[in-house]
C-alpha cells in the first residue's frame, strides 16, 4: 500500500515496487534492455501503491484481485477506461474458489499471455483465506496453490522461469502458514500425485462451505473486467479448462475407433451445421 511519500496499511516501503524498479534498472544497466514486468497482486486489499507507481507505464502490467472496497476505501474499482496494463478485479465479499478461478482463467492468464513479460512479480498475500479476520473471502490453501501453479507455468512460458513471490498480508496465525506452505510447495514443483505434502487440517471444512462455486454476480463482475480490458478477443483463441476437458474426451473417443470409422466421424462432423 505504501506510496512514494507515505506509508499506508502496515507498509512503510512498497517491496514490490522497489523490486520492480531495481530489476528494470539492472536490466537497463547490464543488458541495455527495457524489462517488461507483470505484477499479480492477490492480497485481499487493493494494491493502491503499486497501481500509483506504474499506472502510466506501458512496460509494467499490474493486476490486482481484491475484495471490493475493503482497503483503502474508494480504491481499486473497475477501470472503465480499459487501460490494458492496469487491471483491477474488485471481487464481491464472500467470493471463494470458483470466483477466483474464473478471474484467473478469464483475466489473469490471458492478460499475461497478451503482455508477454520478461519477469513476473507476485504480491502473495494470504488474507483472502476463509479464516482471515481482515476480510470476508473464502479461499483455501489449495486455491493459493493453484494461483502459484498457474503463475509458475506462465513464467516458464514467457520469462525463462523468472518469477518472484513476495509475502504480503495474511493475519490468521492459525491458517496463513498452510497457505504459504502450499505456494512454496508449488514453486518447488511438488504435487499431490508425486510428493508427500504438508497436510492442511482445515482444508476439507473450508471446501465444504456453501457458495464456494462461482456465483452469477461474481461471474458478471469478472466478465465486465475482461470486456473493459479487451480480453474477450484473447479468450476466443484460448480454451477454458472445461473446454480442454471436452476436447480430451472427444479425442479419447475418436482414438477408440478404427481409423476408417474415425475418418467417417470427422467427415460427418465437418459437414454438420454448428451453432454460432
């Protein structure tokens, strides 16, 4: 939250801003290149200080996912002007796994794919967890693990694995450690299938809470943000996870057929009128 001339919200200095400025300085001094940096802030409070530092900088993409009008009051609303490098996602109170997953799939991932950064910085706050006393959100350690999984994959694609996570908020002394460990395990490449992970004893309870799935009013907000920042055209060329599942199912069915039957089915599909 810290501004250039003022501390705010438990922050004396803005670690992410200073880190970004230093990385860009080094790239310019040593490599004579202009570094493009993507900053993803999923701390539950709006990243006002980071926004102020880079609002007019086209070489820094800033995405803030936060609880609508939590802190600072009046900050972080939907940017109606469609600035492609400054994206606010003010999620409604009560948002859980589904709303955040939709925001990542419809906004965070396609925005980074479009921007093609050289470095990704993450304001990794855990105060959107279901146990946090300073918010009204419902995230679990698995959700933060999923955020890290997505961002690490993007870093592998665009940044030669250059990604830095900075621990920001998180005020539940009982639950924040499990969220942080989940992110660390993701960074280390550990998976539930192949490794013994730290057990989250609260996970099953949090996942069982009602309304964890994306609600209609949450989905409308996400789609509005995607539209305002011209991300819908990007999304048209990218399959959603659900669509990828359908594609895998269709591929599996086709592969189960003999070559001649497979060609017949494909030919029939190509000649079948599809809804537009």
